C-alpha cells in the first residue's frame, strides 16, 4: 500500500548560501508544516550572517525550464514566490503561474538585506504590481513596504494611506494582503490581514530581543505550507505567526551577525530544547 504523499509546495526564490532566507529557508518551513518543498532558483546570493553583498539573477529561460519540467511531472498544492531577480523573471513566472489558476500563490516580494538593484528594482516592482500581484492569493509585506509598492502608482506621501493602498492591491485581483508591522512599540508588534471587506485579522506579539535574518521568509513559507494543507487563509496566517514567533524565540547565532530562526525547534528533544532556552 502506497503512503499518502505530503503536499507539494513549489518555491520560486533565491539561493542563499547561509540558508537564512530564500529557498533553503523555505524548505525548512515547508517541512515543519508537513510539506515537501520543490524549488525553482531565481537568483544566487552572496552573503553571510552580517549582510548580503551580491545578487546574480538566473536567466529567465533557465527559470522556465526548471519550473515547466517539474510542473509537467508532479501536482503542486501551493506556489510560494520570494525574490524574483529580474524583470524578465517577473514575466516568466507570471506566465507560468497563470497556467495554474487553481493553485494558491503566496507572494513575499521584499527582502530588506538584498542589495538594491537601482532602476532594475523599481522596474521589478512595477512589473510585479501589473503581472504577479493580480494573481496572488496572499501578499505579505510590511506597512513600509506597502507604501513603497504603492509609489509605483501614486506620488510619495507622508500621510497614512495604508488602507487605501491595500484596497488598491485587492482591487487589482490580490485576494488577501497580510501587512506586518502595522503597530510597533518597544514591547509589541502587530500585524493585520486584509481582504476586500477590510481588516479580518489583527494579531499582536511581544517584541523579541535581538536582530534576526529570515523572519519574513519563515512567515511566508509557513503560510504557504499551511495553505497547501488546506487550512483557510485567516487560520493559516495565525498559525504561521505562532510558528515564526517560536522559531525566532529559539533563533541561533551561527556567525558574527544576525540571529537565524530555528525552523527545526519542534523536532528537538525536550531536554535539548531546555538547554537551548537556558543559553
């Protein structure tokens, strides 16, 4: 008798040698959600725990070959999209996912430590707004990043336009927008989930001490894994926040820079976890 296969999640993202962000990080979060991760590399990063120093986009033809080959062989339960790498890759990915409209797309377009690509970065955001966000099931971005994204269709403003900007994204076709960092204090961080009716989730979490690399990747990949398991979006967002908070609480210092979330905290023996908590 053949065992039931795990849900398959296809991640389009960058390859990070450290494994703190990008597809290597996604694989850890997918596994924690009981999923098997498939990967399409969009770019190669150079960096360590202190910074990412370079990004080299993968040629769009190679990206397409990676994705089409695997998608012709196996069914996927969700797409997760992170760093895109180039405007050519935007078009390539948009065409690929458009062939699978029934598959949820979780899009986490911002990685703050990736070097700015100048005008290329702006062109990527404009193209993503036009081609990818309208196909997105859940868009994940901070309040600051939403404002930056909104500048692709409006002038910069010092006013609080978050609700209007989110509504514009939803009107374009995006089903949900999950905004992180809507409220930030010395002790607390709050996140909000929007749909066409407005805010449908508002969750607050204690601010953890330390500087982390990979929190956003952990969150978005966990959402993708939970959605692949058939969990409704609002519940998936809540459970992904709980998982991310626990991964950050057990984060590890690999080098001289930022802490890296421990996406395998759940697999450790209780005695080992107690030793980590006491360190």
